[in-house]
C-alpha cells in the first residue's frame, strides 16, 4: 500500500537479502529485523528510536487438534511502525492479513492516522482469530460433561480434557501478553485512543471467554475426580458387605480346620 502519508509493506517469508534491503531502506536495526522471523517470540512491544516494534500472534487454523503449545497453536506477525511507514513480516500468509490488505488497498485514507489504524486492525484481527477455537472448545466441554454424567468417560477422554485445558491456558497467556502490548501502545499514542478502543474491547471479550472456559474446565476436572472417588467408595461398600456376609463362614471353617 503506497498512498500519500501512509506506506505499508507486507513481507511474506522474506529471504535474508530481502530483510537486509528492508532494514537499509527503513533504517531498522539489523538485529531487530532478523529477530522478526524467530518463531518462539511472544507478543511484545519495543521502542527502537522512532520505530515501534510489535509482535502479535494469531491462531493457526491449520494446527493439529492435539497441539497445546504457543508455538504450535499460533503464528506470529512482526510489525514495524514509525508514523507513516508500516512493515509487517511473517513466514506464512494468513487469511486475516489477506483480508486487511484487500480492504486497505481499496481505501483512500491518508495521513499518519491511517497507518496507525492499520496497526490497530492487525491487532484486532489477530484477536478475532481466537473466537472460533474458543467456541469449539466450549462445544467440546459440553460433550465432556455429557459423557462424564453418562458414565462413559475413559482415560482417553480425560486426556482430551487435559489437552483442552492446556490449550486454553496457552490462549490466556497470549491475551495477558497482548494486554501489556496494548497498554504500552496506548501510553505512546494518547491521541489515537478512540481507534484503540475497538482493539481493547475485542481483547477483553476473548480474554473473558477464555478465562471462563478455563474455570469451567478446572471445575469439570475436579468434578470428574470426585465422581471417580464416589464410585470407588460405592465399590468398596459392596465388597465390605460381601466380606461381612462371609466372615462367619470363614470363622467356622477356621475353627473346624
């Protein structure tokens, strides 16, 4: 995107030479732009001179169902922003970035507010990618509740419930770190507070959903353990009744033996 007052360069899986060219063209420190492709980086905010360096992580819709680590569940995008110029760097193209590129390519917005608006759109869209997996997790949790109360839960099902808990915990970690990023971005951009409001509302919504979901998963785990303990007590009570019934016979056999 190259319009008066705003320029957005989106680099998808750039080579080392392309990264060096970007660093030289936009006066970005070579170390920072090389770090932008490190897969293990979590959401963060850094101020490097006049350049703001952001990292956002969005849910990877192609991840496996048994994934539960941050690196396997999400994909990162690095954002460099200095008022009117914006650079985004990521290894694989993502649907929400494609949508943003198409939308902003048709826009006629100009000025530094447009560039900052793109940054906010990237943050908000990355948060929206978590809506579908959180909804799927809620549906799966309802299935687990039915199976537990119908007494058809197996060890494998309990493992699935534990994996679900790990996945939601990873999401919450992303939201906590993203909240810190948003707070620092707000402090540095007081004049753009209204634009940031939508991002803040989206983050609070998915954070609340994940927090409630984690609480429900923990409650279900505790309930499952309590039910298993109760069933064990029932079995022990039946065995005790049988042992009391056979105790006189055992006594007579012992005496006559």
